[in-house]
C-alpha cells in the first residue's frame, strides 16, 4: 500500500489507521470482557448463556457505537485542519466504529471457547479482505478512501463469518447471559486497554502534526514495521488471557502462564530487534521500497519502543485476567502516557530525536508499570501466594 500511495498519502493513511486503532480500543476491551465471561460459561458448558450474552451484548454495543459515531463526527470538525486531512475522509473512517464494536463480541466468544484455529482463520480472512479490497480500490484511483473502505469491509465480513463456526450455541436454548460490558466492574479494563492502545498509536499522529507530510509518511512506514513486534506479541497475550482466567477461576497457579508468555515474547522481540539492527535498510526496501529507506537509522529505536510496549501490554492483560486491575494501576498508565506525550512535544526538532524519545518513554513505562505491579503485589501479600 505504501508503494502505491507514496509517502504523503501513506502518512495520511497512517494517521487514519491510528484513529482506527483507537476505535480498536473498544475492540480489545470488549473482546477481553466477552472472552473472560465466555471462558467461565464454557468451563461449565453453559452454551445457552453464551448465546444469550451474544444477543444482549450485540444490542447494547450497537447503541453505544451509534452514539460514539455521532460524537466522532462532531470532534472531527475541530481536528481535520490541524491534521491536514479532509473531513469527508475522517467521517468515512468513523464508520469503522461499528465494526470495531461488533466484531470483538464474536471474536471474544471464539477466544473464550479456545477456538484458536477458527479465530486465527477469521483473522487471516479479515486481513486478506482488507488488503485485497483496499489495494484494488487504490489501484482504481480511490487512493486513501479505497484503503479505508478496505478496512471497513474486512471487519464487517469477518464479523459475519464467525457465526458459521459457533456450532455449539446455534441450536441451544438461549439463557440470560447478560454481561454489562460498560459497567463499573469493567471500567478499569476498558480504560486500561484504551491507554495501552494510545501508547502505541500516538507516535504517527504527533509525527503528522510536527513534521512535513513526506517525513511523517516515511516515519509511518518505520512505525508500521516496528508494530510487527507488537502484533505478534499481542497474539501471545490473546492466548494467555483465557488460560490464566480459567486457571484463576479454578484456583490453580497462574504465574507460570505469565512467565512462559513473557519468555516467548522476549525471544520474539530479540529476534526482530536483531534483524532491525543488522539489516534495517534492506528490511525497509523489501517491505516498502527504496523511497522509504532513508530513515533506516531510526528503525531500531522504534523497534525497541514497540518491544517494551508489547511487554507492558502483556502485564496489563495478565492483571486484567486475574481481575485485580485497580485505580492505582490506571493512574500509573495515565502518568506514563502523559510522559510519552511530553517527550514527543519536546523532541519535535528532528525525526531522530523524536524516535529516540519514543523509545526512551516506552522503556521507562515498562519498568515503571512492572515496579508498580510488583509493589502492589507485595503490599497485598500476593507475591508469596501460590495461586498467582
């Protein structure tokens, strides 16, 4: 896509995909809540409650999505000029809200029922449709509009396809399995995932504001390559979440699950960072073309930044899976997000310093969150508890 659009248009697309990722906050949060409840129902073979949860959650989420879309249209009036993006394009991007809110309900059920092969297949179909539709429309001259339509169509079709894989709940009697996704009980997990997504999405937005369209577009490519680490590690977290939730519900040890997930994620990070350090220019040229390779020197910085953010996201998911994410955890994430934004603001002279301070803020955030979690466990006496 970057090869076809060029740096300027790809910079716009990168900002829009960051906005889509922020919509995806709801996606990750809703999927987490649905997955946790599905795991509990599935362990007791209460398939009727899963069916009831699917119906009630879809209704409530659609209403919230509609209100969110209307609010987004109003906010876009004030941000389209600073971002340098047409209002009509921002409005079209807002339609993704419906997919971002509805798709995670079915995906969360697959995750909670441990249908990882079906979930993986659905994810692949989602990506393929986004890619094929987006590339075709861009090739026919729709440019960034075509790419956005690809995102929307892929999510909607993937949402509909999930129903063909939920055989266990098709013919069972519906039982009230109502789950209040936006309740006070789920508030902390929802906001926690919001903050994590902002940590890995705001870099391209601030780059678009601070730098020229061409530099911002080239940086967006580097950021996308760095996010490869993040997406792979997050898939590890998606597998870890239902396993640790079920173990905790059954009174089993869960710390070993976290250790295995962190070790695997660390190995993934080190592997990609080695590639970014040794072959930065070659990687950029192969994936996106020669026109973006001039920024090869910042790829390692950005890769390190996303590595630490991905490890941080694992810690947050683990605390959520054990239902012990509280207000002080939230304050810590808010503090480190504010630190990241502050460093962005004071490092906007060159893209090199911008990338370096992005890396620095991510390292500080991971170490800080790890320290906070350890201190809270010590305070509560959980560090010696065999069940965690």
